[in-house]
C-alpha cells in the first residue's frame, strides 16, 4: 500500500442497521475516543491528507452508535502527539470507562516525555487496561530505547500494548517517514527483548503481512487486529491466509469512527470468509476479551 496509492475518496456503501442475528458476542477492538477539540483537529487532518471521515461523531455519539447496533464491548484507544497531553487524555478515557463498563479503555503516553513511566502507572491505577502508541503520529520506532520503560510498565502490570507499528496506512503528510520508522524486524526485536509483553499490532501489520504471519509462528505474545486491512479499500489484497491460519491471535477491529466507508464493511467481509464457528467467535470477540481482560 504505497502512500501515493492510498485512495482518498469515500465510499457510499450500504450500512447495516445492526449486527446480523445469531452472531457470537462482537467486540470492536479498535475504536477511537477523543475529547471534542482533539477530534476536530483529527478530522481536519484527514480531510486534508487522507480520506473523508464518514462518521464525524463525538465520543458520546460513537459509543451510542456502536452499542445500539449490537456490539457487546468496545476497546477504546487514543494517542497523544505532543508531550504533556497524555495525563488529560488518560483522565478523559478513565471517566468514560467508569461511566460505561462496556468500554475497555487504554492509556497513552508520548515515548520519551518526562515521567512517561509514571504517567502509565497512574493510568493503570485509574482503571485503564493497556497502552496505545502510534509510531506514525508520535514519530518513533518501536525498538527505540525511549519506549523501553513503557513496555516495562505493561509487563509489570500484565497489561497489553497496542502499537501502530506497521508501515501502512501511511501518508507523506506524517512528520516522519513511516517506512524508516516501522518494520516487522523492529517489532521482532521488541518481542525478543520483552518476552512477557503482550503486544498487539493493528492493521494486521500492513503492509508486511507475510512477515507478521511468520512472527505469529515464532512468538506467542503477539496479536494482530484487522483494522481496515480486510475492507477492500486499499490496493493490497486482504491477507486471507493469515486470518485463516491464526484465528486465535487475531482481533476484529475497525478504526471507527475515522472510516471512509460503512461501519460494518469489514465485518461483512470477515463473515464472508465462512470461517469455522469457533474461529469466528475468537476473532469477533473472545480474543479481545482475553487479551484486555
């Protein structure tokens, strides 16, 4: 998925009013909740540099939208892009989770910022269930020394790290070259250095699908989520063999609300694979509940 090939149009595909009947419990393991002012800045960036966001909803509206359509839980993510933001964002997320126990909220922190490890400890004490980092936005490589203290806090608490460390979806408008920052090799160095770290890489590790499949074979502390990787939106083909081979280590996730297509587009494509019932149940919800507790 070359940055120049990322389609910028939205898709006016039909959306369902609710989840199909007789599905096992569905957990969206990749939903974004931000304060309104941060959401507005994210929308402006997407409008200029990526794709049109179909669901410009407040965080309260996001939660209401998804639960009304039948999801049982959501894993809520956010990220800070400058030093000094994380504590306020984490407090915001913790309050959301206290108000609705169906929300599994993760913390964030900027690698290398003062008191990074303490910020993570405070977030865990407030009830947050892991950490979300974004190499593209926060401009770091996953195997840099400044990330080590954050990994260590996750290991000590036995809570997972979700880290956007795949090279795609990318944009030339990010402040750093994502192909220089990110690679499956760098993630393997993290997995080797932190064997007790539970690590989840979104987008099925796009665009290095084969490399991430090999990592799943070698490391039992690695998970992937499906976010945008099987929606048939980007030029790259969906890695169907990866999904069929590793249903116990893959989580269903969408990137809602920052989507250019229908909220259930990826779900429909996942169900069309006609996976065995036990594999489907794991991907749709059981794996997320196990990983995030």
